[in-house]
């Protein structure tokens, strides 16, 4: 067990000042978000050996070390605050409950599996905060703190999203869209190493059953990353085929195809309501595409086939994929 402290100072009885930061073996740590609450804690005025604050801190840290294995999260982890606020009978009243965060370091993200949330720390969080700071006053700290959570909730409220305070794929998709179309900024949570480490020779494998396309290292056969999509419906199925990406167009204009479902439709220029989203990748010079979609078509992506033959992707996924697959990239739809 390792404990690190800041502002750890001993005072004459009956008071002692406790650490505002604790760390256990591993990368996570407990940070007290309001250390001023812990300035002075009375020692118990009873005729028995006093319980030292240091021992209580060790107990709190030990309990904290078990939290990740118990599946606890920052907002649910009460033992630390309960221990620090502990007082024996006949002692002075307990101090107010302590606010704290359980910090979890991250290097990469997959918003389809795990949203960004309170307590996460790392370069992806700093990049998220930089994007949010273009819309709201927010300090870039690299830690998903309570200020970041409040800004996320405000953004969700203003954009008719569930106010969870977490950044999942739909909240991030709306933020990405807003910055891309209003400020010409394609927000990216990946660091430069993500693209430096990407395989130089790639191929794509689109699985209609899983509604997923995998970016595969053509030299090793290993998957570098997978993206969900929504393929053609039963009425307009996506054809199974081998393909080559023949064209890539950023900010395309959508022109109605010669099909019954597009009768009376008009062209749509670049923007958040464009049916093609921020980019399209054409396969074999045909009408079959990988492309982004506007927000009202996001819910079915990765879950059900509902397009008119193309493979629809979330806008930030389509943009990232097009940066990784040059024209000429080969693949299979199966």
C-alpha cells in the first residue's frame, strides 16, 4: 500500500490536519475536491487511546483500493468520506461529508463502449475540454472534474440530449457536428500517436451481420479499430462484394439518386442536415458508399439495417476512417 499526501501537517492536540490526496497501488488515486472541509479534525475527548487521523487515512486508502474490484464508481464510493468523517461517541459533531473523486487514467477511448465521465483523466479529456471551451468558459485541466460535468450537462440540455453529465457517442457526435459545421473544426480525441501507429497497409472488412466495419492491418491480419454502421434495409440491401475505394469527398453535396424513395427530393449542400454527413467514400465507382449521416439517423447505427444500400456511420467515425484509408484501399462486404 502506498499513500502520497499533500499539505500533510501535524498540529498540537486536539487537532490534526489530514492529507488532501491519497493513492493506492496502481494508477488510480483519490482526490479530495474540497480540502478546506478537512482543515481541522478534533481528536476524541475520551479516556481511551485516541484514534489517529493517520490511521483513519490508511483505513480510507485501503478501502479505496478495493473499490475498483467492487465495481464502485466515484459517485457511489462512500467509504472514504465515511471514514474521514468518522468520530467516536462523546466526541464533537461530525464534519460535513467530504467531496472527492476517484481518478482513472486513460490513454485511448471508444465511445461506443465506454463514455467519458467524472474522474477520468488523460489527453482525451484535455482534447474534449478544448472543444467544450470553444463554446463555454472551461479550464483545460485534463481531468473530467465537476466543472466539466456541469458544462457537459449544460450542452446536453441545450441540444435536447439526456442530461447524464457523461460524454457518450451521441453527446460527442453532437459536439463534433457543432464544431465541424460552425467552426470548421473536426474535433479529435485521438492523439498524434494514434495515426502514427496506424498500419500503413490496410484493408476493410464490412460485416453485414454485425453491422460493423473493421480496419485491418493487411500485413498481419489484426484489427486496428472497428466502427459500427447501418447497412441497407431489406428493401434496399447492401450488396455483398469485393471493393476498392475509388473516391473520397469531404463536405459533399447530396444529389437525389434516380430511385423511387428519392422522388421529389432536392439537392442538399454541405451542413449538419446533409444526408451524407461530413464525408463520403465511394466503392467501385458505384452508388454504394461509406458516409456520415445527420443526427436523426444516428440511433440505428450498429443495431439495424435501415439505409438505402449505403453503410451509414456516425460523423466522427466516418471522418476518422477516411483519414486512415486512402483512395485505392481494398475491402470486402460480406
